[in-house]
């Protein structure tokens, strides 16, 4: 009964056609979150490479080392996945075919960045982590230039 009454009301009040150029409200896209995640990947990679395994067989020292190592790895992998997610959102939701004329290497740049995120998850490689940061910086500049701005590239560390 209620369904029938609501159907009558909604059929008499047709919805207006609306248009949107993106999946979310304008202004929600920003490469900063990808930069923060990529920077965390680089930071964790450096911390992992700086860790020194204990030389003695003390169980408490070994447990502390293993705990620190595993936490650094977990954060590195989580942040690499977060960077990939943020980059893919920019690539697939923000950038449009008309951007390709200004950035002919747009697809290659994003594809490379996504692959670097994966490489940083499965390896402890400072060169790859730095390359990810460099690629995210390139994307940062593409993004802000596409909006007619020249926002500075600023890192936390």
C-alpha cells in the first residue's frame, strides 16, 4: 500500500536531469595523499635498511628486532597500497581524454607509478622507493598544471 502511494507521488514529481564531470564533488581530487603514502614507503624502506639484526641470541633482543622489522614492513606495504589506490583514483577519475594532449605520457606515468607501488610492497629497495617519489612528484605537477596552478612540491621530511 505504501509502495503504491509513493510510486504515484514520485511519478508526478519527475526528477530533473543533472550532469557531473567526475565521481565526486569538484575539488576533492588532490595528489597530496599519494605523496604522503609514497613518502611513508620511502621512510620505512630507509628504516628497514638501517636496522641491524642482533648479534647475540638473546630472545628478548631478537623479539624486539623482529617486532620492529615486521612493523616497518607492514607500514611500508600498507602505504604502498594506499599510494596505488590514490594514484589510480586520480588516473581513472580525475584525468580525462582531453588531458592527453597536454600530457602525452600520462598513461605511461601512472602505469609506472602503479607498478612501482607493487615493487615497493614486495621488495626493500630504496632506489624503487625513491623512483616512486619522483614519479608521484611528476604526477603532482601534471595535476596542478592541469588545474592552472603551480603548487609547490613539498615533502614532510
